[in-house]
């Protein structure tokens, strides 16, 4: 490795950029390093300054999400002994990652070559293979001179913490969907047909977009301001979504997209519409968006692509008009809505 | 029915039994040999100079009819653009154009390969788009069966295209097909180092095109070798006027764009036309047949620790080798939005700084203009030539 931490300077403080897969595996990473006795510094929320710094450090054509990542590394580099950046390979052809996640450690090493930012990393060949994942983390711990027993204990605690976090999110998503179904049922009994449940929107976006306030905040705010309720597709039970995604596509190569696709299939009858958000120019999404639009034709879908220049006004207009359309449909405004019970034949 | 009756009648009275005299067992076997050929028209996308190998694959391995595509035109590109999403990578658009033209010309089967990046999802998406457009066909998509490797692919071929394939013969011919690709790459390497310095314009190109024609007719590995030998002899006979230290440029980059002349607007020929010795380590042989990624990565371990993407290791290893061999410059060619090659660029920058080797970065999309490219190449060439002159002085 270009900037591997050397033996003379043991790593005591490790930095984790609050970007990309931190939003998926962050709890695991943080718990693991804390349990092996290191001080963990997670970078702050994304800000305009972070994005601008990342933009300046990146190749122009790189995607927004990776520029944000670079910005976070830049913000961390002076506070820590080493930055933790794992490499996710795609040995599993059905549960791989965008090659960006594979190249990140080397990308950061080369980008910050002059500053000599130390990177600690590990090679995660197959994220669905629990044994290999464990072996990779234990190997990292041994490189950090952590005793084996402590490392094993730390990894166990980290996996449990991540599972608990995932379960909490999945429960939250399931509860929202159940509550909205109840609301709709009650609303449908209104004899005057005046009471309408707020539209339930499935936000199909990679976790690092959906849970980054700077990137996606304008969209979620606009949705909520327009009276919609949001369920994040990446929070729906991962294992179930992954399994279900094979009904969506056999050859889709990316784990994160599979989880989104599975969630969309599962909830397609429960939600009123889908808002898809992707970062410009996202490789997997350039095909996945098209696939989803072609395969879920019965559902209204709003597709938003965001880049570093995005202003909030344009997003607001599009979100508002989308919600207006959904409301109109709910009220039976479109011909196909005549099939909705209680509203058929009244127009 | 009649035949059956006659034999039966013959055997009944014993006098009129059908005679098999003069018909050896071998002839009989020949008479009843199963016809394994399928009259399906199989098309493969246009890709660089590999059409003879694709033809060989279809005819000798799949045992079907090969549908040859004429050279791509502007219409091909337009068809591709119209049927693809905007932000998908450019090879997807090129291939969509190829598929539509192939289907118009009567193809029943389209062959798509699988791959480690977006390419792995190309087949499924292209099939869906074409079906939505109303075309009827079979897609042989090697993204299916990829988990089981060759066994999975063989099953896929037999399921989708030709269930009667003679498997041992098919395996033998598949190896011969790989051999043809190796020979094609070898021939291209020879061609690219010579053609810039020929004294009789077009002599090398004639030899190269003659080789492609000869390979189109090959049915075995032996014939491939013979065709290559003839080509090599022809090339050695071409008089060259090559300076002792010619300008040497290495082309590196993404698997499709850096090789395919349709996509990179004849980058090789443009450089050779300026009198440059062109090298390109990136080809089918070095990426598939002889590819050992972990070992290749050892040589660039001061720059990278992990595999960074489908062709990134090869890009970086080639760049370093060319730099160490004292090449004058490198050209990095890729299509818009190719993530692995974008990720190679910061590493190339480090490399360029360390070895003081200039790199021209080219990003191709469907709107890239030929003239614009020529201007950039000429400027790059002039810079290299001036640098070289100063060095030699």
C-alpha cells in the first residue's frame, strides 16, 4: 500500500468518513474499532465546504457520492492516525458492488499521496459470506496488533450491533407501512370521501444518498412539506429484500441495488408512488433506474438525478407536482382510478 | 412406411431380404449421423478486429449460421442512442445499434458477454429494451451461468441455442477460437509497430486485411496458424523506413473503447498515420487468456494494494511498463462514465509524475468529433516530438 501506517507510528485514532457505505455498515465499523481499543473519529455531516473540497480533489467525471467521500477524507486527515477505507470486491456476481467501492483505498492513497494520509483497509471479497467477512476483519485486527481473542470478541459485538441497528430500521419501515395501511382503511370508510390518507412514498436511493441530509435533504423536506410520508427502501429488511430481488432480475450484479429492488417489489402495492434518487453519474443506477421503470409500470415513479450544482427550487417544483399527481389519482381523477373501490362510477 | 413393409415382407419369406453387402459399417454410421447444425442466424456485436473469431465461435462451437454485420454507420449510432438511456456507458449504445441492425438483417440469436462491471447487466437490460421495442429473438447472455463458469455457460448454450452440440468437438474448437484471438492480437501488435513507417503507403494495411479475410475462412487451429504465418511473412517483406528511436506511444484504457476503432474513431490509424510506433497491452489475450491479476498487480504494488476494477490493473501495469521502457507518451482512452477507468486516473497521475511521462486523457461519447480528436492528437504528437528532439540533441 502506498500510504500504509508504519510500525513506528501505531494507529491509535482511526477516522471513518461519513460517506458511501458508512451509511450501510457504519455501526459495525465503529463498534469494531471501539471494541479493539481504538479511538474512533467519524467525520461530521456533509456540508457545502466538504463537497467543494471533495470536488476539487476528484476527477471531474467521478460521481457526486465519491466526491463527497473525498471531502470527508479531507476533513478527517489531520485529526487521525489513519483513515479506515475497506475494499469491496465483487467475487459474488449477484451480490457485488460498484467498482468504486473496490478501488476506494487506492484511490484515496493516490489522491492524498503528497499529504501522506495513512489508510487502513481490508479486502472484503463477498459481503454475503459471513465467514470470509469475519476472517478479513480478524486479519485487519492482527495487522493492528490486537490480540486474537479481543478481536474475535470485538467482531462479534460489532456484527450484533449492526444487526440490531438494521433490525431497528427495518421495524421502523414496517411500522410506517402498517400504520399507513391502517390509515387508508379508516379513511376509506369516510362516508363523504373527504378524508384521504397522506400519500406513502418509497424513497429508492442508495443509503449514502437517502441518509445524507446535504444530498437528499431538499428532496425529503419537499416531500414531507407536500404532506407525503416516506419509507426508505434501503431500510426494509435486507435479507428478505435480497431474496426477493431475484424475482426482479437474475443478473443484477449489485447488492445495494438488489436490496432496493427487493424492497420496491415487496412494497409496490403498499405505496402510492416511488421517488428514485441517484447521484450523477451513477454507474449502477444508469441501468437500474431504467430497469425499475420498465418493470414497475403500474406505479408512478419520479426519477431525480442530483449533482453538486443542484439547487433546491427545481427539486421542490418536481416533488410538488409529483405529489399533486398522486393526490389527483387518489381522488379518482384519472380514468384508471375508476377501479378503486368506493370511487368507481361516480364520475 | 413402404420401406418398413418391404423389409418385413422380405424377412417373411427369406428370399427377398435387403442386402447390406457393399455397405460398410462406416457408411451406415455416416448415413444415420445426427445433423447437429442449427439453422439459426447468430449475431455478435461489432467489436474491434475480433469478427473472424466471433464467426469461428458461432460456426465451429455453436454450430449455427453466422450473421456478419457490415461496417457500422452513423445510423447504427443513432439507433443506439435512441434506444438507450442517456447516462449509460457508450459501449451499451454502440451495442444497441448493432443489435437492431442485426435483427433487421434476420438474426434469431444475439450473443452478449458477461462482465465484472456494468457489462454484467448489459445483456438483461438490452434484451428487455429490445423486447419492449417489439423485436423477437433469443439472447444468449453469458451473465447467466457465470457462477458455474464454463460448465454453466455450456449449459446455457445448450439450453438457449443448440442442444445438439458435440461437446468434445465444441471444447476443442473453443480452444481454437481462443487461439485465433491470441493470433489476432499478436498480428495487431506487429501491425501497429510497423504500419507507421512503411514506404509504400497501404502495404501493411493490405496484409492486415488479408489476414482478417483468411481467418474468416478458417475452421481449425492449424489453418489459423497457417494464415498467421502468411501474414507475418508478408509484413516482414514490407520495406520500412523506421528511425532508430521512433516516437512510441502506448494506448491504455477501457476494454471496449481503447481497442474498438469504431468507438475510438480509429485512434490507432490516426497515430500510425503520424509515424508513431503504437503499443497496446490491453487486448483479449492479455485480459482473458493470459490474465493473472494478482501477479500483474505485484509489479505496481507501490501504487495500489487491491484490484481496482475490471481492467484497471492492466491499465496501470501497462502504463508503468511503457514508462519504464522509455515510451514518449501514453494515451488513456475510455468511454464517458467508465467508473473503473476514472478511478485509475488519480493513480496514473502519480505514475505520470514519478516517471515524467505525458499522458493524454481521452473520454469518448457518441458526440466526440473526429476533427476535435485529430487536433488534440496532433498537439500531443508535436509536444512529444519537440521533447524528443530536445532529448536527442
